[in-house]
C-alpha cells in the first residue's frame, strides 16, 4: 500500500510540472496566433468592411474596402451650408476613388487639371497616384494618411458635375490627438453651382477624418480640423474672390495673414523647379473649419504650428526633401506657441484688391 502511494506521488511530482509547461505553451501559441491576425484595432474592423491581403514584408497590409459613395450626414455640413440638405442630388452619382486604376480617377484628374493645371494649383498626376497608395494603418513620420478623390457625374450623359480631393492627416505622436483634413480642390461644374452640391463637397471630408481615425486607432471623437490653402486676393485677379467668399459663407475662418506668413510648397515638376533656380513656395491664406468650434475667434500659436507641421509632413511624403525644406524654414517666422492668433474673414482685404 505504501509502495502504491509512493508510486502515485512520484507520478504526480513528474506530471504536474509537465502539465503546467504544456498549458503555458498552449496559451502562448494561441496569443501569438491572435496577434498575427490583428492588423487593425478591433473598432476599425467594425467601422467599415476591410479586406486583409498578404504582403511581401512581414507586416500585413489591410486594404480599405471603401464605401462606393460618400455618406450624406447633415451634421457634417458647415454652419453656413445647412441649405444643402435640400439639394436635389437624385440625378447624380457620387464615387469615392481609391485607386489610380479606377476610371473615375482619370475623369476627376482631367477636370481638376482643366481648372487648376495652368496656374500650377494641382499636383502632377503621379503625386496623386502615390497619395492613393497611402493607408492610414501604415503611419509615415508620425502621421497616418488617407487620400480620397470624390467624383460626381450626371446620370444622363455621365459628364462631370463635381470633383473634390482631400487628405486626412492623423497626428499620432502629438501632445493632443488630432486629425486634420487638407482640402486640396473643390470644383463644381457651373450648371451645379448655387444648388448645394458644393456644400456637400465641403462636408464629406469630415467623414474621411473619422474613418482615418478609426483605422489609425484613434477614437471617432478626435477633434477634426478642415484646412484649405487659398490664394490671397490680388488686384486684377477677381477670380480669387468667389472662392474665398464661398468658404466664408460656409463658415470657415482665415488665419490672420498679417500674423502668419503661410507658404505652400512648389507643385511644379522637379525638372522645371531645377531649371528655374529652385523651389518657389507660394504665399497662401490658411482657411480653417475646426469642427464643433466654428464660433471661436482665435487659434493658439501652438495649434497653428501643429497644423502647418502636419501639412508639411504630408507634403514631404511626395515632394523632394529640399523643396519641402524651403517651406519648413518659414515656420521660424511664426508666432510663438502661446500667441493668440486672430481668425478673420477669408475675404479680408478683398474689396480693395478685387
Ligand atoms: C468654389 C465653388 C466650388 C463654389 O460653388 P458654389 O455652388 O458656387 O458655391 P456655394 O456652395 O457657396 O453656393 C452658393 C449659393 O448656393 C446656395 N445654396 C446652397 N444650397 C442650396 C440649395 N439647396 N438650393 C438653392 N441654393 C442653395 C447658397 O446659399 C449660396 O447662395 P448665396 O451665394 O446667395 O449665399 C465653385 O464656384 C467652383 O467650382 N469654382 C471653381 C473652382 C474653385 O475655385 N474652387 C475653389 C478652390 S479649390
């Protein structure tokens, strides 16, 4: 009897540690498998359909399965654009472009080039193609980027009724989480002006910001700022004024140009830049809509510097370092972080100039 007891005791002494080691190995393997499947934060998976594709490197890449059309969310309209809820868009098709091979990209780019190409106000086509390859799950220099083009066509003859493009820039390494949407271009065909389409085109980027945040792992409540770079009003160039007025009526505000010398990088081909003596940054106005804070009359120097640094970080991904360095140098002339910078009407100075 005593021998049987000693035998059982020996079996227990040997098998219990073995069992513990086996259980720990099983738990570790299960956790590793779960981690290797986890490409996006859990809430991003629920936000919208996501296809997961393999990638040559060890880091899997998630492909955004984008909505075919942008969502019409009345709460996203700017305070001055609320009439757009009555807009009749039933005869129009809205498409979110996510790939350069999408025919809508070709159509949209041509429309933008027709309107903005001559004045070098639109990036070259290859720059936009590279932007379409950005994915907010793969941050670059501390920011997650999501570029979209929205192309609107008439159902009757498939002609273009409007095009807009923009980039959500999610700040990941900032003191306060934030998402900026850089509004590149908004073009509405003359036939559709004054009917509310432009208002919706100014609202869609708000949802782009939320989607980029979800994929980047930031909450949907992350503060959103829409920012447009606009030319200053200038004598003899009256075309600039309607653009500024459209933003003004929508409720956007302008960073006081007297206090802040904002410059946009040179969009020209590098060969042309080199042949003409180097990059020529363009002086522009910064037009802001801080979503939910539209009534505020000032922006701090610190917030403004963040905004401009995020814009230049985005530009640095597709322009040459030396061309971006020229505009970055202008930051040295900006007001200090604790300065209170006035937000003025976008058309300030337009009556004398235009
Ligand atoms: C800038 C641009 C997009 C503005 O488009 P738009 O339709 O003329 O401008 P808005 O959205 O401001 O609309 C203008 C009017 O439509 C009105 N409107 C809005 N919704 C409406 C509706 N549902 N029914 C009737 N009118 C409506 C607005 O109240 C506004 O009226 P108001 O001017 O009497 O105040 C357009 O002029 C354009 O494409 N220009 C060329 C490209 C360009 O310069 N782009 C901007 C720089 S990227």
